[in-house]
C-alpha cells in the first residue's frame, strides 16, 4: 500500500486527478471504476478542468460506478446516476453508452446486481478503481461485516451510513435502506486502486484501514491484500497513523514536490 500524505486537501485532490489522467494517457481505453460521495466532487471538478485544458480525454474509456440506491430512478436528483451526470459525465467527452451504473429502479434488483457483475467481468474487470471511504470503513456500500469475497449484490445500509448521506435528501427517512454495490471481491479484482480520504472525521478509519487488522469489521482494511493500492490523504486524515513518519520518509516528494 502506497500512502501519500498531503499537506492540504487541494493537493491531495490534484494528486488523485493526476494519477487518473496519467492512466488515461497511458491507456486511453481503461475500464474505470468510479465513486460518488462528497470527497469525489473535487476530483471530478479537477478532471473536468484537465479535460477542458486539453490534457485529458475520456473518449475511449468505459466506466462502471461502484453503487446505486435501490428504488431511485436514474433521473432522481439523489441517485448516483444523477450525481455522475451532473458532476462529471456532462462535462467531459465520455460516450454515454460507455458509462454504467446499476439500475436502482430495476424490477428485480437482485437480478440487476448479477447482471452488473457479469457486465464488469465481460469488460475484463476494472483497470483503475477510484474509492472514497465511509466513516465506518465501507468501500462502495460494503458495510462492516460484508464478505471480503463478495460480488455485486444488494446491501442493507447501516443507520450511520444513511445518516451520513441524509444531507442529500429531504429527510433521513427518505434515504433508501438498500443499495446495489460492487462487492469487495469485485473491487479487489481491479488492476489498480486509488483511494482518497480527507479531514479529521476520517482519521480513525484511515488508521484502521492502513494499520489495523484485515477484518470485515472494517471492509477497507482488505485493501492491505491488494497488489497496487495508493491511499491519498491529507494531514488531518493522517493524524491517527502510528507510522506516519515512515510514510512521509518513504515519499518525501509529496511534501516537497519537484
Ligand atoms: C457513500 C458512497 C461511498 C463513499 C462514501 C464516502 O456512502 N457509497 O462510495 O466512499 O459515501 O462519502 P464522502 O466522500 O461523502 O465522505
């Protein structure tokens, strides 16, 4: 696990956008795994800026999002379909037919989850996966105690996750109880993973993810078993790491860019 500790959120965001753009330059037809949440908004804004500056094209890429709420139509303003259109797809040269999310309003959500998993496998699995981090250690919507080998399926959201996402809805009760999410096994098949987290509120879970035991109690800790993960965090999110000095010594260029 490569741990890059940035002085600020802004440079952490630039770093993630830079890794993303670099991969697309190297391999324009990369299969991208995309994430939602507040953390990713700044990354997508940066990617749009790179695209507008002619430094990044997504025209040949395909993308699969991590998750979607069960019961929300793609045009529902709180759906992740809507989020992706607003925050990224409408502003870059991604072809709509190459962007995929689970259909939250599918008549049979379980069948939809199976179909989505098969579509990811059919695309040759994810090349570059972007991840945020839930305060309870979830990745995608894989809540604590999720099987570390799971495939795309329906998950029941915890009270704390619904609470954390209630800010996007009119009320807590409007937050769906179920979501379709890529499984942890699905995510682990990605060739490369970049996880971004910032702020003091994530410090404890960041420490568990990087230095804690690998455990379904903190799903993100499974990333310790992945061959190519880069964790990009700011100082606030790094504040509870025991080996912080070590990570900073390994990557001094992060704090003093050339
Ligand atoms: C949601 C998403 C996750 C995301 C998490 C963190 O629950 N399903 O993919 O990582 O929120 O969100 P935020 O970036 O807003 O803290």
